[in-house]
């Protein structure tokens, strides 16, 4: 399980993290980044995406999600 997390900042250097959906593979996570940037720009027009990371959830998180 993978989730894309984007860092968005405004011109005052105020930043926050914005996460995407859970995806089954790292490749799918990386492929989702462009769409995530486009969506974030629409929803938060005063902020600019400055970085991203795909996070892999460990087995405990995967088992908890399956319950």
C-alpha cells in the first residue's frame, strides 16, 4: 500500500502536506503525482507544490486497513 504526499507552500513560506489515495504499488503512486499536483493547484490556488514523496505503509497498517 502506497500513498502520495505533496508539500504545498505559499509565497509566505507557509507549507502543509496534502495526501492522495492509497494505491497498491509504488509505480502507481509515482504515476499519480502529476494528477495530484494538478488537483492541488485547483483546490489550493494560493499554494504551489514544491515536493512530493510516496510513502509505503507497513504490514501493520495493511492488516488494520483490511479489518
